[in-house]
C-alpha cells in the first residue's frame, strides 16, 4: 500500500482527506499543492485530476479526486465497520448526511467563508454576508436537531458523514461572525476535538486565505 495525497493543508476539502487518513492511522505522503504552492495546472497533475482542484489521492494504481469520494473510498477500503457502516440501512443514514453536506450545508458555510474571510475587506458586501450567515444558521440548526438525537450524524459512532460535515467547525467557530447558541453542535465539536486526527487535519490556520479571492 502506497498512498499519496496532493493538496494544500489550508483547503477544507484536503482537510477531509487528511482527517480520514489520520483517523484510520494510514501511512501516506502528503504533497502540498494548489494556492501558494501552485502546481495544480501542471500537465502531470491534470493528467490525474482534470479539474485541477484539490485533493487528489493515489492508492497504488488507483487515483481519486473529489473530497467526498476520497473519504468514502478510504472509509470503505480501510475502515469498514468503523467509519464505514457495513449494514446498508446504517450506511444510508451516513450517506444522507454526507450528500446533504455536499449539496446544501457545504456550499452554505463555504459561501460565508468566502464572503466574510476570503473577500478583501474593502470589497465585502455586508448584506451578502448576513444572507450567507442566515443560510448557515439554518443548516447548523438542522445539525443541532440531529445531534440532539445521537452523538454523531450516523448514530453512536464517528463515520465519514462527521468528517465531511465536521470539517466546517474550526472555521465556523473562529470567523468573526455572530453565532447562535447550539448546544448539541457544541457538544459534537467537543467530542471531535478529543480526536487527534481532527485537531491535526482541521485546526489549521487559514491566515494565508484572508482577503484572497484567488
């Protein structure tokens, strides 16, 4: 087994892959790429990932891109019965929250991050920021209701759904925004922060992204 991961550590999508790798205690080589590191338009990289985005993961002769596909693969290949529930009924719930993150929650909190953090201060639109914040609040409230019923999104244990959604928490709690009191999300965050893999992968400074639209 030879695993290589390409992508800058400050990318939230790369952080999902790093978290899964660390959670599963897999040996891997991490090659910083994209952003200030460049390289994502190089022909060799585009041959692996035609989108030119990050992350890209290679496991021996298998190459995968798209962060949720990477996390699902690692969970299924190396974490069956742990991050990857075996029973289809259990896995359906995990997939539901993972896909919800991709289609609804992720675009909302990433949109707020771009509007509030990555947009230069002089160009920020306060009305757009507030609209994005309210969208995030709506989705975080959905998470809070789910987490009132179970400690993790898939139920009693950590799964790839928590990785895909939980990567938002560091930025959500450190952005200069108003946040509602969501006790079940806060308790979930506390549980995740007990995990060394979460702290290593997700609690990464985003200072290099402040005011940077490119």
